[in-house]
């Protein structure tokens, strides 16, 4: 992961994740914080960083893809090709 993505995670993604209510998942987060070894907790944080960062990037790519698709709507020639029946 690039330095920028690590910075983005620690300065944007992680603070946002910390503000989201955990609701039904709160007991699971407490188990991670209280019942596992510090090494395991550190591993969890690294996997959370990786997963959240790549989910963020997926969202950016999806948004860009949708934007590109919507920009071409209406411009595509949908004239049937020769031999294609009109409905």
C-alpha cells in the first residue's frame, strides 16, 4: 500500500469508522479488545486497515465507472444492425 493510502486511512477512513455506531456488533468489538492477545489485536488492526482501504478504493472505482457509464447514456447509437428484427 502506498504512503498516501496509509495516510488516507489514518487521517480519513479510520476516524470515520470510529464514529459509526457499532450497534449489534459491539459485543464482538469488545471481545477483540479484551479477550485476545496484543499481537492478535495488532494483526486485526492491520487487516482492518487493508480491508477498509481497499473497500474505499473499490467505492471510488465504482463511482467513477458509474459516472463514465451515465455520461455515455443517450449517446450510443442503438440502430438495429442489418438482419436484426425491430421489436
